[in-house]
C-alpha cells in the first residue's frame, strides 16, 4: 500500500460481529507517538499539583474548615480510582479519542454516546476556560495590568502549542510537572520540619474529623482536584501500548491522591490543625508561600513561577483532550466533517480543526466574562471549574455502568473480574455518594446565598447538553442512518493509515 493513497474509509465490526458501513473515517491521529510515561504526564499535568496546592488545598481549608482534609483526599482518591478502573478498561478496548463518547456508544448505545460526547465537551471546555481566569488574576496581582489581557496572552500561547505535534506539548508538560512536584516536596519538608505545635500532628488522618458540617464541600473540592487524569483515555489512538492507558489513569489518581494528602497534612502541621482554616482564609497569611519562605526567599519565587507554568500546561493538557474529542466526533460526521480535515493527509500529528475550535470557544467565553466585569476567580474560575468537575464525575459514573454492561466480545479474552465487574460496581456505589454530596453543597461552593436557585444552573446545563446530544443522535438515526451506524465505531483499522515506520519503508 502506498502511503499517499491510504484507504479513506475503513470498516469496523460491532461487538456482535456485524459490519458497520463507514462514514467519515478519513484520517488517523499519529499512532505510536506517546509512551506510557507521556500518558501519565498528561494526566498529572491536567490535574496540576501546583494549582491544587495553591488554589485547591488552601481554598478547601478556608471554605470548609475540615481538619481531616488529608484523609478526605485519600478516600476520594479511592473512589475516583475505582471509577477510573472501568473507564480505563473501556477506553483501552474501544480505542476512541473521544473516550466517553466511544465508551458509552459501545457500552450503552449510540444515543448515550452522543449525549456523553456533548457533556464531555461542555465539562472539559468549562475546566479549561476557567483556568484563564485564575491565570489572569494571578499575573495581574503580581505584575499589574488587567486580568483579561494576561488571559489573552495565555490563550495565544496555548493556541499556538495546541496545533503543534503532541511531542512538543509533552516536553513542556514534563518540565513544568517536574518543577511542580519539586516545589510540593519542598513545601512538605518546610511544613513538617517546623511544626507549629512543636511536634508532628496526625489529626488530619483522624476519621472522627469527617463527621463535620463542611465535609460535603470538602469532598466536592477534592473531586475537582482529580479531574483531568481521565483525559489520558483520549490519547489511546496515539499510545505505543494501549494497556498503559489503564496504568496511567488509575496509577495517576492513586499517586496524586497520596501527594495531595501529604501536602494537606503538611499545611496543617505547619500552622496547626486547629488554626489552618483561619490561616488559609487570611489573605495576609500567604499560604502556601509563607511556608516555602522557611527554606529561603528563592523558594517562594520559584513556587510562584511554577504555579504560572502549571496553570498554562494544565490548560494545554485540557486543550489537547478537547481537540481530540472534536476531531474524533467530526471524523464520524456527528460534528461538522470539516473539523477533521488534515490538509489532504491521512496521518496527523495534531487535530488542527479541534484545536482551533477550542481556542475560539475559550476566546468567546473569556471575552464574555471580561465584558460582564465578573471576578475572574470567585465567579469565572469557581463556577466553570465546578461545572466541569460535576460533569466529568457524572461521565465517570456512566462509564463504569458501561464497563459493567459491556459484552464479552468487547471486553476481550483477558478480561478480569476486577476491572469489568467489582471495581465498576464499587465505584458507582461510592461515586453516587460523592455526586450527591457535590450537588447538595454546590451552593456553598459557589458562595451563593441560601435559597438561591443559581447553583441549580450547573446540573441544568449538564442535563441540557445530554438532552441535546440524545436528540441529535435520534435525528441522525432518521436523516443520516449511515452516520448513526458509525457512532463510536469510526476509528480506522490498524493498516488503513500507515504508522511512521510503514511510511519510511
């Protein structure tokens, strides 16, 4: 087969064995370009340890006053890891860049797949765009100027990197992630090396500290800290080894859960478990940088630089995931097919159509918040990130249900009871509790007045996106049955698009 004349369409069989008529399978992402380590880096960078340390842990202590935050992080990490087990198993087997879309289409039905695709686009875009508010406010506070100008600069940087090969983005993510983890480790040493009460306190891991009024809000914030690790599933088509998707996703959740728990514990030890909430709520306290200053002034400055870099790379990671969702859904004709074009090539290193679409959406949202004069942190960052976290938690629950119901033909010959049965069931049981706590405390998370209806806008937006997706799928079934038949099944066959080695030969 000549590389320049690769098949423009490829048949794929459904789990039951029936051939599906191809529709818009024209191009493939560059296969065998992401190593297992590269996959883990994307997941960890999307979670952004420095952003969680500076913006997450401090905010949780200040808002909820939950002393047992370290234990809360470990418990939430366990639930998310259980949910991620079924999700990663499905993502590995389905092999679709629009992971939730492909998982639900193959596990629950095509209509569910399109609904999940739209919810995922809303959720990922909400989280990614929220970070522009945080970045702009951080830069304006340190260097002056207007937040939206700094946000515009970041948007341009992410947009330029987003249309480049994934290898370039991976290198940037590795460098920033390494520095971020170094800063977190330094913070732990600084906090535990000089305990406020003269000795190490383990009160943060006391289970009795969970029986407090703010635990629901703390759980919701902790869930948001892990969102983004699931984005690893969107790189399955580019992975050297599909099995690494499961290790990178579940392993990423567990590793980050331990990192966040230790960081939260060190913060409590540094200022005292009973005083940490008050210190976190005091802007003059300067947490966590005031603790880093114990190691010398240079550490605090380096931490601020790491926060800026981590925010940008976090945006870049989410940008890459969104671009792949748009590309993969357009490749099947569910979204406008032009978004999957690759300038006549069959193998692309970056989904330009999806990347430019995400950049355009982010620009519109940032512009709208700037014109409305809304606070970039308390309104834009808080509301959009909460919307995104809630949406992704719902999708993880749905993916676990899909994994449990997946037919044997999809699970493969090496399917295990743990990842296809036990973990999804346990994950759903724990996930429903976490989701209920999140929805029940969304008003306090957003700072809304008691009795306000505004917090209910978030689940309403997600429900509306799902309803629109289901309606669109039903419309495709009537008007374009060939497109409907290929929903979630449009990834090219292995030899339909050549790998780099095939091209060189």
